[in-house]
C-alpha cells in the first residue's frame, strides 16, 4: 500500500468529506493502484489561483480515502496521461494503520 500525498481545493475537499464526490480526476504522474491511500491536503488557494501567482499554503486539514478502482486513459474520452480514481472511506483498521505510520514519522523525522 502506498500513501499518495495530494493537494486539493477547499470546495472539492468538502465534497469528498461529505461523500458527494467519490472520485478524483488526476494526471497519471505516479503509479496509482487499487488499495493505495490518498491523503488529500486542503490548500488555502485553489489550483487556478496558485497558477496565477497566489502562494501554495496548506490549511492543515486533510482526509484519507482508499482507491477502489483506477480507470486509466486512453479510454472513454480520457486522455492517455489521466486517470479517474474511484474512492472509498477507510476501514477502522486502515485508519489505525495510517495513524501508526504518522506516529512513526513524527517520532523519527527524516
């Protein structure tokens, strides 16, 4: 299992947190696999605002989701370097595993 650290706009984070949005459309710039975890980290400014010069600032709010399906382009109008990741909430066991990983990193900084 890999944990992918990703930026997410505030409005999108709220939709994922409320289970309204259960997917992520992402550039295929890493090896996403079923069972991997996304750590979605909220940013103060949207990706568009950052592209136009606003600073990249994290709010400190993040949520975790598990990848349950990967649709990789090119297919169904999806370009070759893009994926749609179907997401699910983590089980209690998965949440505990992530907490252990986080505790380990906090006590053993690189």
